[in-house]
C-alpha cells in the first residue's frame, strides 16, 4: 500500500509539474506573439525609412520635379531686333512718294518700272517752278528759278528768275523744299534736259517729242544715242 501510495504521489507531482510548465509555455507564447507584432511594425517603419534613405523620391518630390521639367521645356522668348530708325523727314517723303505713284499714269515701258527710283529728285543747274502759295504770301507762286545748291537731298537753294524779259524782279535767293517745286518741261523740241529720276537718273537728253495728253516725252540720251519715254516729272530743263 505504501508503495502504491508513493507512486500515486509521484504521479500527481509530475502532473502538477507538467501543468505548470504548460502554463509557462503558453505565457511565453503569448508574450512572444506580442513581441513578434512589435517587431513586424518596427520592420515596416525601418523599411519605409530605408526606402527614403535609398533615394526613392516621394510623391511631393516627384510632382515638384515634373513642374521643374515643364518650366524648363517651355520655349524661351526670341530676341526681336528693332527695325532701323527712319528720320521723320524720310518717312514723310516716302509716304508722299507712294501717294504720287498711286496717282501717276501706269506704263508698260520698262524705263518707268525699275528699282532706281528715289524719293528725292533735285539737281544743280536745272530750272524749276515754285508751286507754293504760302511762301512769301504767294509772291513767288508759279515763278521759275534755277537750283544753285542741293541741301540734304530734299531742299535746294534757288535763284528766282525774272517774271519776264523786261521785268526786274529776279535775283532773289530762296531756300525751299522740293515739295514746293516742280520740274520744267521745255516748250521747244531739241532742248537739253536733265533726267532726275529712274533708271537714267543724272543723264542728259534732248527732247524729241512731247505728248501733252499723257504728260510724257520722248527723249534721246546724249551719251548713248538712245530713245526713252519718260513722264514730265522725271526730267527738267537745263539752265
């Protein structure tokens, strides 16, 4: 009986010991699970920090880079060169020339259409007619004069001729703009003229024929012995 009782006591002690060990393992398992969860969260945070530290751009940085790329790709404004400055005087004459050309009779003659036309036409030693009614209150209106000097292409110093052979009203010296003057066409054939505009500008010629209806003349060039057709405004009598 004692031996049986002793064995029962040992069996009970072993059962109690096994039960205690089982509870400890369970507790450790529960504690171990909590530790495992914390470690996993720490690992996730470490992974996120690792991603940033490894140089991977965030959403904010990516958007900023896109904006920078967009601005960098925008075309730069081109430098626009300013047009050359034109003096008020030249601009006024250019405008007046365009108006005159639009009113002028159109011709198919090649002599009338070339790239050598100028907006100034004055020459020394040609006869001109004053057409300004404002100059000296019209005192010199329709009077003829000789160009003694050309000033800055568009003005001239002229000597007023006598109104008639018997009159003594000539000799006045005037400084006048070319807009207040016009060319003088000789009345007689064979007289010398100076071509003041166009392809033959500056050349001398003789009047061969006058067309008073079309305000044109047939001229023979002195140096080239060639016939050309020109408008009255493109030549003037030589003094």
